[in-house]
């Protein structure tokens, strides 16, 4: 059975719940809820599993904190013997407008510490879905912005993109990265 690792980036703990930096966690939570599966506390992360069309999907929310996300990704790739071509990492991105998203088959970390740590440990040949969180913060205010919570108004904008991201996860596992990029990237521009 083909296996896929879908990693949503974020920080563990109640104090980070609902923050912009935890957008990856929010998407995996939505996917798990729609799939009627629950996360279990396992090594380096909260993990949930499901099957889609004969493929095993492993969802990972690292508990290593954002800047050490690579430790969890590397561990679960090795433990489950999953090829990097079947890894999708979901992160927040201040360079994209709130609710916009971009799916790529590989690339740089774009200054994102979580992606940077993953890149240090496994390279940059893995798919990533960047979810826009906007950048309406004053100079020097990026940390407060990414660790700030979404407002109800923000969530009205973001909710449809979270639903679309769940579709992207499904398509990535069933159809592959190229078809998924062709199908969804045109929807992600805001």
C-alpha cells in the first residue's frame, strides 16, 4: 500500500491554538474531522491515519515546536518508510494574502523557520502548501503577527481556503502533485 505523510506545521499547546502560525494544524484538524479520525499523541507529534482509495494517509502535527519541525518529519518518513515525493508540508506564509495559497512540488523555505528546519534535515525536494496569513503588521512586528490569533472576520476569509486545502490533501494522495497543482493553484490567488 502506498503511504503519504501530510505534515501541518504549528506549535503545540493551548496558548498557540488559533494563531496564524498554527494554520497547518488547523487544516489537518479539519481534514481529520471530515475523515472522522482522531489524533493520537505519539513520538514527535500528534498522528492520525486514514485510507483513501487504497493509499495510507498519515497526518502529522509535530510537537517539536515550529523551529524543529524537521525532526518530526524526518522521524515519521523513516519510521513509515515513506519516500519524500509522498510528503506534503502545510505552512503559513506572510508573503501571501489571507486566504490565498500556493502549492509547489519543491523549492526554498521562503524564510519560514519550520520549512527551513525541514530543509536542513531532508533537503528541499518535497511538496509544500503555503497558506496566506497576510502581513498587516508594523515593521518589526512579524513575530507578534504570526503568533497572534485569527479574528472572527479573518476566519470568514480563511474558512473556504481551509476547506480547499483539505481537497488538496486528498488530491495529492490520489492524483499526485502535478495534477493537484494544475487543478488548485489557479484557485489560490487572491
